[in-house]
């Protein structure tokens, strides 16, 4: 057996709840035993549109939280923005609907063995996987601060119960409609100093991850980010979701964000080369 | 339901089952092994490999289209030496049959690749992907020209001919695919793989530029299946003795049966695996059921069955 996708299972999940939360949908589905293998950062690939759909590719979503104690057995929660035709379809699925899913996929966030000071940064619905991560980090004794940013307040995803999993929550929006005005990177440097941050975990748009990497690198703070690239398969066979990543020996190779990610060490990603012609890599 | 003999042959290679992966849609097998035993399908056709490691094209590399997708990967890969040292032994250890797909920029590069494959054990056949730009002829795709196609196959045949079957993978982006099939057959191809992707483009209406980093991409998925069935039917009709490995948008057993009836001896599942990691194994199971329901006792009886002459229809069970 292979070591790639080693916990991944294809199964029929059942929608337990689908609730609109601001600009997003909170979807909970039962997945059974496989929940035991799901870690913060892992994702799920869902078949969309039904059997006669013209959408042939699965849609990938970060797992927001997991629960193994509910009356439905193992459940996972997703936060979905109804943007494209696939996510819109998913957001329309009612309780009881069966979904063809493959999970868990991808790498997960590394959890420090010792209690440390961590900062979780989410852009838009990129905050989704961070609440489950916060629970795990808190349970290990870490101090967990969270910084959420978005273009506008309606795009901040910060549920009440999520706020309880963190020691502090700072919200910042570009239009100032919620929290302070600006971008997450405007206050990052001072937060690192004030809170003695050891590790940053981030999830959100690529431009945000790039900007965080620059600050984290200059402050020598470890930065684990969950990247977002268009995927066709989610299991490593299509080679579309690649990112240029630098190895220890300095060589650059195109890594698949589905199996070598989505969680990557931000300092190894060559952000400036994303979308560039790889033939020109030095 | 009676059991159908699903075994098949391509040239002198025998396969216990007729469903294969399609090159470029299964990487080199490790990723799919979690979902089904690779030895249960006919063979794993590995991603086309070149002599040197390649980064491929810039992202975005993918665009979903109605019932299909465009890809522009640019043959990212580890290079033949690493591939033969690491990936082939792993596949052989799984008990899988292996068909290695090769790609080159010159006829000589194909010969170099064939020489290395000849020196490696456990490979059932070689797929020669000639849908690549020919750097010696203004970047024109080899498979769009009979002479350059024949030259590549000839250079591979000189190295490996008679040892393992040579399967030439053809593009449907030509005026007459039967003439290209005839050219590669005459120069020593033991079988043809039909079809490669169809060249396409998507323009992003926000950036108002081509969406893919490589601008153009290969269209695959159910959208192209009728093109594949047509190509298989035409080539089988023109060259009934030339074995065909059919592919192009196969997602179910009925799709595979369509290609078998058109003249394919085996069928590859490609893009369907992106949407469903167990597609190949379910296509194979469904194909067996459909053949049985139609009274076939072996796959071989059904190959090219759509070409039969109506007035002289033989009894299937007595064939």
C-alpha cells in the first residue's frame, strides 16, 4: 500500500445540518469512523451536481471542525461560500441528502509538543479550519490568539462558539465595517511582539499568505499556511494544483498542494514564482 | 449471471482485464493504490515521461468546462532515470501490469527513452505519446503529420520492436486519423491508443485573457467521448487487424462497452479518476455485467461488434 492518501476513504456522507451564517453556509455531515483520521488542515473532496451533472470534478473544502461524540457518530463541519456552481449546489443540499465524499485528504497543521504562543490568521472564510485547530492547540496548553481579516464585515466568519476556543480575537476589515480598519498584515508585526508569538498558522487568499510569510520570515517566526490552488482531483494524480517550493538544498520543484499541502511551511513556498513559467526557475 | 472472460491482448502482451488507467491521469499509480488494488485492473499506464526532469507549465493549469476539463500540465515529471528506478519497481511489487508512456521533443529522444525501458524489467508495453511539439519541425505536434509520426515510431521500433508492444498514442486533431494510424502501423506500431485530448482554450472574462498559464490546453472528459468513439470506429474499419486501446471521456461501463463495440481491445479511464478515484475499477465491473447481459462470454467477441454486417449477423453465443 502507498503512503500517499493513506487515510483517505471514499464514502457516502449524509447532510445533518445546513445553516446560513452570514455570507456562508455551515454544513455538518456524518462521515462515521473516518472522522478519527481527520486532522485540522485536512480537506474533503465532494462530488457535486448529482449523477447527470455537467460538473465532472470534485470540489475541495477545508474541514472546519470534527466531532466524534454526537448522536450521528462522526461528523465534520464545513464552512462554504456559495461562489461557483459547485459550492452553490452544495449550499442548496438539505438535511438527509447523501453525498459522495473522499476524506481526509492532504497534510495537516503541525501541533507543537510543548505549550507555545500561537497566532491563527484567517482571511475571509479561511478562518474555517482555524477554529478546530484552536481547540487542539488549547487542549495542548498553548496560548491561542486569533486575527481575522476580510474586505468587509459580512465576510468575517467568527461563530460565537469559536470565540470560546481562543484567548483573544482581533477582527480587521478593509472597509472598517467590523473591527479596526486595514489588513491582517497591518497589525501583525506588533502582535508578534506584544504576544511573544512563536508560531503562526494561516489560511486564506494566496496574497495574504505571501504577505504573512514576509513578516514571519523577518521575525523568524514559524509560519504554517494552508494554501489554496485550483485542484481537479484532490488526490495527487492530475498535477494541476502545483506550487513552486524550495527544498533544503535550494532546488525548486513544483509540489502538489493536494498531497504535499494544503498545509505548507510558508518560508519554503516561492510566492514570487507562483504562476510564472517554471522553465525560468534558477 | 455468467462470468465473462475479460482478458485481452495488445500486440503480444496479454492482460487479465481490459480497463487501464490513461497516461497523465494516474501519475505513477501510488496515489490511486489507496482506493483499489492496482493489480485488479488491466494495467497502469504511467504519466508520459521524458529524458530529463521537467517542471511543466505555469499555473493555472486547469479549467473545468461543461462535462469536461482543460489541462495544461506541460509534462511535469521526474525524468526517465528516476522514474525507472523508483516508480516502476514499486508498481511491479504491487503485482500491477505496467505500460510506460514516453514523450520526446525529437525522434532521437524517443529512441533514448526506449533504450532505457528495454533495459528495465517488468514493463508490459510502451506507449509512445506523439502528441508533443516537435522542436525540429517548428514545434508542430508529431502526431499531426504522417511522416514525423512514422519517424518516431520507427526510431522506437529499432530499439524495442518485437520485445514489448509499441502503442502509438494519436491526436484526434487531424483531418484523417486513419492515415496517421496507417503510417504508424506501417512503421512498426503494434497498437494505437485513441484518443489524446483535443486542443482547446478558455478565456477568463474577468482578466479577459486566456485562463490557462499555457494559454491552450487539452480537453478531456465525457465532452470528447463521441469524438473518441468515432476515431476508434474509423480506425478499426480501415485497419481491422490493428489493436486499439480506446480512451476519451469514459466514466462508466456503458462508455467502455461503446468503445469495445467500436473496435477497441482495451479501454483507458482518465479524467473520470479525477472525479472518482474508484472509477477504473467500477467501469471494469460494469463492463463485465453489460457484456454478460448481452450474451457475450468473452470480451474478445464484442471487439468491433458494431461493425458487423446486419444480414450476416452471427449468433453471439456460438462465436
